[in-house]
C-alpha cells in the first residue's frame, strides 16, 4: 500500500482501526510513489465535519450529492439573481444569459444536442469538425450549452422556491433528463466502445467530449440533488447512471495510460525511464529569457508534462466529480494523485507552469491560455472537495474541507526519474495559491504592476501579455479559489483592479475563448456563469 492510499485510509477511519486497515489490499491502487520520502506539506483546515444549513441541497436528496456549490453560495446565487449582480467583465450578462438560454432550451430541447456522428466514427473527427461538442453556432451540427444553463437555473429556482418556481424547475428538469437519456442510449456515445473512444494519449476530440460529459454529469447532479421530477422510470435513470460509469471507465483508463506512457508500465509502484523522458523538441523552454539572458532552468520534460497539461486535466476533472457524486474511491485516489503531481512534476519552484512552453511566435500568449484551462480544473477540484466535506459527503469523511487548497510540496521531477532530461521541478513551496499568483505575475508583466521583477520571455517574439484582456478565461477559477485564500493580489487580478486590466466582454470587443464567447466562462466553457464566484471572499465557506 503506497503513501497516498494509506493517507486517505487513515483519514477515513478512527485511529484504533488503523493497524487492521494497514493490511488491506486495494485493487485500484493507482498512485505514483516518490523514490525518496514524501516531502509534501499539508496544512489541514480546522473545519473537518462541515456543519449543517437549512438549504435542501446541502445533504442531497436521499443521499445524492451535488458538489458544485456550497450552501452559502446557493443563498448568494438566489440573492444575486433576484437583485441583479453587475461587475466589470460580466456586466450582469451571465445572469441574463442563463435565464434566456434556459428558456431557449425548453422551447426546443432537441436543437443543438450532441446527436450526430460521422459515418467513419468519432476517431475520424478532429478539433473544429463536427461533432466536437463546442458551442460554435455556425457549425452544421453545433452543440449548444443551453441545456447546462437550464440545469443551473432549475437548481436556483428549486432552492428559491417561490410561487411557480418548482413547476418551472421541473419542466426544465424533465426536458434535461429526457435529453440526457437520449445521449445515454446513443450507440455512438457508448464509451465502452474503445475502437471509437480511444484510451491512449490521443487528443481531439476526446478532451472536448470529456468537458461536455463533465457538464452533463453536473447538470444531472443538480436536478437529482434537489429531488426534482425527471419524468423517467427508475430503469431509465439507471441507464443514465450506467452511461456515466462507462464515461468514468474510459477516462480512468485514458488518464492512467498517460502515466504509463510517461513513466512506464510499473508507474504505480516505481517510475522508470521511457521514450518520453526527453526534452520537448524545438523550443523546449517555458521561459526563454529573463532580462535578455538565455535561461536553462525552465526546459520542459515531455514525460512530466504528458499527464498534467490541459488535455488530460479534463479527464481528471470528470473523474473527480464522478468520484464525489457516485462515491468512487478509486477515481478519487487517482485524481488526488493527479492534482498533487501537477505541482510536483509540471510546476517549477517559482510557480511557473510547463504549459508556457505552448507559446508560439505568432501567439506569445498561448501558453497562458492553456495554463488557464488547467487552472480551471485545479481550482474546481479544490472547491468541489470542499463542498463535499461541508455537505457531510461520506466519501471524504475525515478530510478537512481545505485539504486541496492547503496542499503544498517541494518535490520535483528528480524524485521520480533519477536520470531525467530537461530542468528539474524540485524546490520551492508549490501549491494552488502560489500557482495562481505566478500566473498573475505574468498577467501583470506588461504594466509592471504585481509582476515579476524581471522581463520574462516565453518565446523569441516577446513576453506573454499583449492580448490577455481580449481572450483569456482566468476570471472565474481565480475568483473561485480566492473565496478561500482571500488574497488581495488575486482579487485585483480577476477584478481588473489594483493596476490589472480586466478581461473584456464579447460586447466590448473581447475575443472568443476557443468556442466560448466570454472570458468568465472558464476553460472550454467549464463554469458558464461568474456570479456565484466573483467577490465571494469570506462568503463561500
């Protein structure tokens, strides 16, 4: 039994049972062990049993848990929808969009669904071609997010529970459930068919499908946790549950194979050199130069990045939500390891991520784009874990709600591969807060406010700040995490205050975030709305 599995077991049982459980075998032991002793520092929060509130969603419906929003957030959402909430960068557009999109969905639920596949199969379809589930309205088979807005609105209405709210919420719930059932019964979306749904390191369109399935899972959890009528039989609901499980199994294998390809087939117990233990080809630095001086401390190792960049983050994100909702210990063990390994293996001691390597001469900001996507996963994992603990979700019994927020490590690549290519990531105190602060320093580099004290180039064309306010999706993940950290620099960064330039809305000339039109929507439209997260320091938990 490795350290991380033992740690989770110890947290979940009373002390005198510890010696008994030490001898238990776990078939799903999927943790990458360090060659040397664990050097991780975990500062657990003080609230370990959560407490209760009067909100019906907190303890779930008959044990069914949503893990998107705390009780405090739900109260705040209800209040902000009623009174309005307008902040620079959103202008209240996300509340209006949610309400309008919910109505749009209800008026014609069959339009804009992921219900078409090429005759050659899903594996023939890459990014930008149908039926990749992106919200591109000019595509011949575009996939709309309106069903997800409908679920969010139904959840808020059911919690508000004023006259007519439940009736409308259940109309939305039934239409949502019907559409999810249709997807679950679609043979082209059978994730157990591995000849179509490849489980290696292939990218398009699999990670975008994972992002879509994650939002579908959370949509289902919101209506189920409120006890809303789905209009489905118990057998039909089980069909949906089984479908989510197939998605879980596919992504579990896909994320695991990223580790196998990066660190060898015995990665569960000891890492080994593979063909991926090499520097990236071409420009292999995350930071090319500092104040004009060529750098050698930020070269990027392919094996270290392979499981931890923005694409596999979508598999980790789905698995984490699934594990909390459906009480899946193995899924949570894998995603806890993934979360920790991002900081160990793919973050340099100063908080800089290896994702900056993705910058190009034509787009020096591209590395920060991808950083923002992985950031969205890390922040949401920390938050959803906190929600689960505060709800009293039994799968996280014994954990502090702030466990993921407080996690830090100094471990690095050399602890896993004694002989490794590229720069080591060992050193520093690395965790989510330092990772977010490092991002904001790059964000502020063009103005010199809250920035690095030096000029950092991520490629030969310059440093990565020129188009940041136009097309970045960092607003919500930073705000989500800062509800816990309450860090003034982070609040300035997402709010466009204290010298930071805020993100622009679409109406103000901001660019699309891939296929999603507003910067506050998060990577691949993960969050969709901003008002539950902005300016919630000291309010969410």
